[in-house]
């Protein structure tokens, strides 16, 4: 499941993910994301993975990569919070594709992640 967090405002977008993400999750979330890009241009994103987060199925992974490539220069900052180590490694490996900054935070550092992403 993908949810927009209540702390989101303007160009600041908090995304809470849980369970195994499917293409249907992206179909529901992408209009919100695209609207924010149209309205604000660049976004500062906090990606929060709770304890139940398992990752992406194949179609959802493709959607995620597609959005990442399409908007590679539109993410000003991205804080990745609480994600499994394999996700953190994937973020570090893909960071060269993004123009913005990426930082990894432990789940208990969510307040620090919000402070950083707000900049």
C-alpha cells in the first residue's frame, strides 16, 4: 500500500509504504505524484517503509523505475526511512541517475529525516 503522509504540504511529499507493492498501488498513487510535479516542479520526498514493507512485485518495480527515470531531475531531495538494507543499496546504486540528494535514515530517525528533507 502507498499512502500520502499527513505531514505532506506543497513540494514536500511524505510517502508511507507497507506490504508488497503492486501495479494497482501505483495506478492509485501516480496521479497524486504527477499533480505535485506539475504544480511544484521539483519535490522533496520522504519515503517511509514500515516494518511490514516487503518490496515490489515485478510490475510495480517497473512502474517505480519508470517514474524514477522520467523524473530523475525532479527530485530535489529524497529521504529513505526504515527501508530494508537491500532497498538502501538499490537507492545508493541508482543515486547517480538522480540530480537531487538522497539520504538513508533508520526507522527511529524519522524526525531527523523530516528535518533534512525540509532543508
